[in-house]
C-alpha cells in the first residue's frame, strides 16, 4: 500500500468517527468462524475487507490465517471470527474481522489455529 492509499483509508476512518478494538491474533492462537447474517454491513468502508484495512492501515497478508496457503488480494474476504478465551470452550463475546480466503470464510463454525500472526479488528456494524 502506498502513502496515498494509506491516507485515503485514514481519512475514511476519521470521517466515520468510529473506533474499533484491535487485538493481535498470534500464530497458533485458536479461533473459529463466527456466524453472521447476510444483512450485517460494515459501519465503515464498502466491505468488511476494506473495513479491516481502514482500521489497521496494513497491507493484506500473502498467507491465509485459516489454512496457511497463499492468499491473493482478489480472493480475500473480511471474515468474521471469535477468538478462544482462557477457559476451555469459551469464546470472545465480540466478533472480529480478519482477512482470509472466501472458501475458508464459508466453513461456518469451524475452528482453526492461526497460521500467521494477524490483527483482528472488532466488527462494528452499521
Ligand atoms: Zn484459506
């Protein structure tokens, strides 16, 4: 991402005056795909994919956090996840967004160990 792209994303966030919690998902950390309804739209940005970038100001990873396979920008979804809690079988009450394959995003309810470290942005709905 060049400086101009970054500036545009930054301005989008400022204009929205929204804030979202950002957590770091470490490599090996446990998470699961979160169910969502089709009518949940990102509060900022034109998609959940752009939403992630607006709040992280980072390039998309070239490895999918779900499967560890190469990730091309055009196949990325902004995926809703829940992060495992300290207690066995407990999950974060909030949903977070991370980039990943569309196909990986479709495996609703499946559990994963993060294949790379990645920032997870609290999903703020419209
Ligand atoms: Zn994947």
